[in-house]
């Protein structure tokens, strides 16, 4: 047994000392394979000299450091391939018809499909796949394992964290592999494992994510969804197809939104909530089953004076719960003259939610009330008017087949 092991070690040393056992990086590697763009061969070492047999050093793996500036110099142990201003790893595959800016970095084993465009300072991590006809704006960062589907668009300065998926085929039986796409706006952040499907032929063809949107880890955005500016989708939340989130909406973790649900501007959905109806702007819906809770005070109060906060509460109660006048609890004898024809009505007895909203829009009573103290804070007055108009217009325009979340059962009729 001892003689057998000794002979095995001797044979292993002979093989490892020969050229057969040497590292294959001694030769100068071609940057791309034959079916991809042909570029002049570059040496595997920074000094442009092939490694000597006696002084051989294996090429260190290319590490994409997102904290380093784009023009920083890599050390000898970090450098792989320097192609003018580009840093492209030799194992990366870039189609001949792809358009690559000079300052782009592409890490190991990544793929860039045909007719795709990568803007300046784009950084592509390891094992990233960018399909054909994609467009990446300047300063985009794709971390390890990101998958970008065909015809996808990523806005400038957006970041996709490891294993995020953008623009892959939707999970919809009606989809027939049409030329649909997903569009991600500027300054968006898509965290680990989040999935954003592309649109379908019947749903408009585009899943649209507007600017400054945060999508947290493992969230799911279905086909043909529209997320407006400053939306936050928390971890593990799921949005079915055709969902629309208004500007500044917040979706709590582990929540689920039914198909074609609309969440209004500035609204908030609590964690672990199943949403089956539309959510009125600037309100909070939570619980299971879900129900309307209150105004979104966190969003509204910083912009309103104390008087306008009372008005906002009164409008909310008038629309969704109270059987009292709109001005009950707001007006005081030393604040607003009660003997005024314009302030006489707005009693919601036996009125539906849509009728109450229409009454607020058509009457000038609320405007008179707000103008009474407009001189105190013009910005607060205008902000509250915009909030009320957003709420009433949403109620009047919503699809009656889905209904709205309300406080009073009598007000659920559209």
C-alpha cells in the first residue's frame, strides 16, 4: 500500500510540473467567442507580457467593486482585462450588435444580448444576463445574478440588487409571447429577489415603474402594473396583474393586491393585508379582512395647519361615516360666520358615497371655509384642496365593479 501511494505521488508531481498541468491562462485570451464581437486580443497580465513558465501567476477572478470610482486603477492581483476605458472580463459574452459605452464595466460570466445599449458608467456584476434590445441608461448598477428580459428599459442611476428579475414573461395564460416589455424609471431601487414581469398584449404591453420607486426584497410586481412616482412596495408583497399604485403610495410587507385594484395617491396598505377593492387616496387600509381605518396622518399632517387638520378630518367623516353636516365640529362662533347661505347645507343623510363626493365638488362651501383662513398659510390651504379634490375625483371615477373601502356600510354603494 505504501509503495502504491508513493508511486501515485510521483506521477502526480510529473504531471503537475509539465505544461499539461499548467494553468491555461498562459496564452493570451480572446475577449469574445466567435459568435460575438471580435476585438483585438489583450494580455492576461497588466504588463502586456505573457507569464513566464517559471514565474507563472494564475489570473485572479474579476471582482466588481461598487464602492470604487469608475476611473480607479486595479492592482495586479485584481486586474483582468483593460480595454481602453472599458473593463470587460474575458468570460463575458457581448453580442456583436450591442452598443457599449466606453466607461462600462462588465464582470465575469455576464451576457449582453443583441441590439442592447449600455450607457456610460453602467456596472454589470457577475452572472448577469441582459437579453436582446434592452436599454440601460447611464449610472445603472446590476449586482450579481440580475436577469433583465427582452426590450426592458432601466432608467438612469437605478440599482438592481442580487438576483432581481426584470421583464421576464408574465405568468398569464393569455400571453402569447408578444413584443411586450417592462420599464423601470430613474433612481429606482429593486432589492434582492424582487420580480417585475413584463406586460401582456391585452394589457397595454408595458409594466411601468416610474421614478424614485423602492421595491423591497422578494416583492412581486405582476404584468401590466403601473407604479407611479415615490411608491414603496415592502418585502414579500404581491401585486397581481393590472394593479395601479398612485404617487407616494406605500404597500406593507406580505400584503396581496387583487387584480386591477387601484391604490390612490398617498394611500397606505398595512402589512399582511389582502386588498380586493380600490383604496381612496390619502387613507389607510389594513386588517384581514381589510377595512378603511383613517386618514394617512403621517403623510398629511406635516403639510397642514391645525385648522386644516380639523377640516381634513371632517371631510373624511362626511364622506365615509358621519350623518352630520360637513362643518359639524369644525366651525366655532369666533371662527366662521355660521349665518351664510353658502355654508348652510351638505348634509349626507341617505346619500351614497358617490353622491357625497359629487356634492363636495359641486358646492363652493368647502372653498369658502378654507378661504376664511387662507391668509394664515396659503400652502396648507392649497395642499388640502388638492387632497380633497384627489379623494373626490377618485371616488367619482373608480370602477364600480370593485367597490371602495369605507367605514360605513351604508356608504359602500358607488
